[in-house]
């Protein structure tokens, strides 16, 4: 502090003594300098540690995990056919003035990091690693934008304030953007440090492969089902398959218990997890456990979701002799895929039939997947005791971000879609090394191939009577397994969008997505003619037309651009 006072005193003496042009000339040499008590941008980029610190901002912005409040990737993303929010949810009816998702802050940050790192005095491998980190997060940021809005402006540099044409550039096609995203991911995979070389639980080569597996599956199936562009679909599906296979060969091993990934206080030793978000008591916490262990009405699983779980013989409930029906919760859970037993409790709770001190679910089914102390062995409706670790917002179980199970589902689906498109011949080994590993963990018989994209179990061909006629039996069963494996994990709406299947969220076409459990009547609930809870007895409609496959561009953003430059999405 004393040094700074001396410097300021010296400057003041110079300024006081200088006159006329001498004053002007003398002052310029001080004005042109960086402030002596400030830290400039260029000063910052002088060490790898500073780059690492800068990169932590991406983790905070993009890795949501269980989130805080009700904004997490798990459980709270209930706008789909798997869960029924207590309050009926709709797609937006009007164009909003603003939308926080239309944001390019992390993209600007990534571009800044890329440009600064390239000019640093670091060896080439170190530079490329950190450029790879920036390009990884730029790819992830653009993927989120494209999923929601479709065409968006692609920026590969930080615009200068004077570059109006760049700042206010028109939207680029989603194809151009996704091609650029793929290029970013390929660079990251080629240059990022390996898991063993990188800091623990940070972005590394495996994490980039996992993101590529996810993104390319989305891009490939979107091209297939929404753009009818088979060539583009094949290209991206092959990339998803390749990236998934590399993860499958990287030494990750499924946890013995399905719930371990979702309800552990420390995922650092979990052999299935590729990247996770760590929570710490009193430091960083979430609410997912609290909201599924409280008197706040649960976003219950729907009849449609519950019936998607097969029986232990591998057959859908309408074909299996092991299915005992749904007149009783214990019958419903008997002989079923163990993922169901981990996901919902063994008792009903609903208005007029509250349990555990007042718990209730919109559908009668209580979600248990994220609760650390509830297991399938519970048999008397016991609940975990409320305490600091289980109440809102003090939960600190770790959240998976990328994990092997999702990658296995990506691989199986990419193989099946490539087979359908005639670009690859799926094999039994492909199925055995992906979804069958997940089914075995869930005590479910293996899925077998049977001829031309058909399915079988124990050598017997079958076709689910409820199969969507638009897809093959094989794709239907793989999609089913993905649905139950990733139940409430935040993928379902994106899956329906990329498959062009928002009709599953239409009450007229899929009424089971708006029903709950089959229960004993009481005065507080409404049941349909077959005895199932009607979550929305007023029977509201939900339009699911073509325009809802993309969200509207906020009108406030359009108004900022020169007339006609930023165009609205179709139908809005």
C-alpha cells in the first residue's frame, strides 16, 4: 500500500508542474499506461494456473447436476410423458420478450480463452489441452442453444464493439452450427489430457467422448426424423457409435446397484461415472432429495411410464405371464425390472391417502430413485427420517454428469438406427455389450435379435402390442430401455423432440401419460372409469404441433437487431 501512495504522489507532482503543451505531452505517457493498481486482461494470461481458474467458470455455468432450488437436470425436468406435474404444463402460447436460454456468454468466454491461450508462453501440448477445454465448452453451449432454438449465429471469435455486422449477424443454419460443434469435439478429443493426466473429476478426453456420444446421437436422429436427411443422419450416428464404443473400451464398469450413481454422497470411487458434480455439506447443496422426501406434492410417474418397465422375463407387461396386474402396488412391482423397484416406492401416497407424515404424489407413485436410504428391499412403506441431509435445500449427494449407462444406451440406439438406414448391420454382440448389460443389472432377461430388426427373449420372437407403428420392434425396445434406465434424468423431452414424437405428450393420443395409479376411490381424487387417478380431471388440451419442436426467439432480442436480420422460428 505504501508503494502505491508514493507512486500516486509522484504522478501528482508531475501533473502539477507541467504546463501548456508540456503538460499534454507529459500526461500522455502516464494516461497511455495500464492503471498501476489494476490487473489487466493481458496481465492475467501469464500462467497455466490462471487459465485453469478461468476455466472453472464453465463448470459453474454449464454443469447443472441436481441444481439448486428446482432447476436441476434430474426429477425437476418433468415436462414429458414420464412425470405429471401437479400443475398442468403447456408449451409457451406466445413469444416471450426474453428467454435466459438465448445467451452467448459462455461462448464469448470460450472464444476469449481460445484467443488468449494461443498467445501464451506455454508448450504446444499444454496450449492445445486448454484450447480443447474451451472448445469442449463452446460445443456444449451451442448444443444447448440448437436443441432449443434450432438456427443460431455461430461465433468463433470475440466481436469488437465496433463490429456491428458481427454482433448483429443473422442466424446460421443448425447444420453449419452442428458441423462446427463436431469439429470442436474432435479437436478436444484429439488434444485433451487423458483421465490419468488431467486433474481428478475435470474435463478430459473421456468426457469429450461422452459428450460427443450424446450430441451426435441427438444430431443424427434429429436429421433422420425431423429433417428427413438420411445422409446427414448416418454421418452423425456413426460418430455417436464410434465415440460410445471408445468409452465402452476405456475401462468403465457398471455399478452393482442401479441407484449408486444417483444417491451417493461421494462418486469419486464409482467405476461407472465419467464426470460428476460434487456437493459438499454447508458449501454447495441441492434440493432433489428434499423434494422427494417432503410434503410438497411429488411430480409422480405416470401410468405410461410405469407400464414401460418389462417383467423379469424380458417381455412387456401385456405379453408376460409374470405380470400380476396393478390392482395392488405389491402386485404391480412383482416380477418387474428392478429399475422400477429402485425408482418408485412400495406404497401409494395421494390426496385422501397421505403417507409418511403427509407425503403425496400427483399420480400416487412416490419417486425414490434419488433418496440415499431407500432400497427395493423396503417392504412396509418405511421412509427415511427427515434431517439436515434430506431437507430442502441441504442435500449433498453427488450428481452424475456423464456416466457409462447413458453411453451404452447411446451406442445401442445408434447401432439400431444405422441398421434401419442400411448403413450398418447390428449384431447380437452390439446388444449384449450395451443394453443387455443394463438389463442384467436389473435382473431382466436379455434382449435378442430376431431376423429383420425383430426382437426375441429366450429364443421366442415378440412384438409389443403397444409398439409405435412408426418404428421397428428393435428400435422400440431400445427406446424403452433408454426410457427406464434414464427415468427422471432430464433426457426425455429431448428424446421426444429428436424422434419427432411430441404426440406422446398429447392427452388425446396418449391418455396414459395423464393418468396415475389404480387406487381405492375417495372424495379428494378423481378416477377414470377404470379406477386410475386422473391427474388433471378438467382434461385440458395440449397442442403439440410442428412449431413446438423449437422454442420461439424472444421478441426483445429480435427488436435489438436491424429490421429483418434476426428471424423468428416457424409458426411463432
